[in-house]
C-alpha cells in the first residue's frame, strides 16, 4: 500500500503545487509577459508613427525646396526684367543727353560762326578803310565816318 499512499501523497503535493503556482506565481508572470508585450507593441507602433512622420517630413522638405526653387526662379526673372529696364532707361537717358549735348554744341558753333563773321566784318571794314585811305592818299577819320563804316560793315 505504500505505493498507493505515496502516489496519493505525490498527487496531492502536485495538485497543491499547481494550485500554489496558479494562485501566486502564474499571475505575476502573466502580468510581466503582458506588460512586455504591451511595451513591445507600443514600441512598434511608435516606430511606425516615426516612419510615417519621417515620410511626411521628407515630403514637406521636398515641397519647401520646390517652392524655394520657384521663388528663386521668380526673383531671377524679376532681376532680369529690372536689369533690362535699367539698361533701356540708361539708353534713353544717354540718347536724350547726347541730343542735348549735340544741340548745345550746334548752338555754340552757331555763336562762334557769328562771332567769327563779326570779327571778319570788322577786319574787312578796317582793311577797306585802310585801302580807301591809301587810294585817297589821305587819312579817313573813323569817328567822323562811323555811319559810313557801319553801312559797309552791314553790307559785308
């Protein structure tokens, strides 16, 4: 009988061990396993969110770069237009200034020609008086004949 009693004692001890394990050991182990599973699941979810955010950030970066390139192109276009406008304004200003200088030079030339003619008239008048004086062999008084000299000068 010792075999039955030993077997019965071992079964009772085994059942007590199972009850003790199920009551006191198994729940903390299951909580630890579940906590670890939850932590792993949260980590995987966070990694997935991070990957999605990284993709979104890459898209936003690409959009920002594209927008910056477009703005740079617009600025270059505006700068080219402004440069062309400045060159055109400079050309028109230079043309107006050139025309003004030409007109001033023509006016100055006209004045110089008039002065030269007046000087020539005066010299011709002096020469005419000198020639007339030699022809007449006497001195002609310029003061006395001022009207006559002016008339000769006007004819020339």
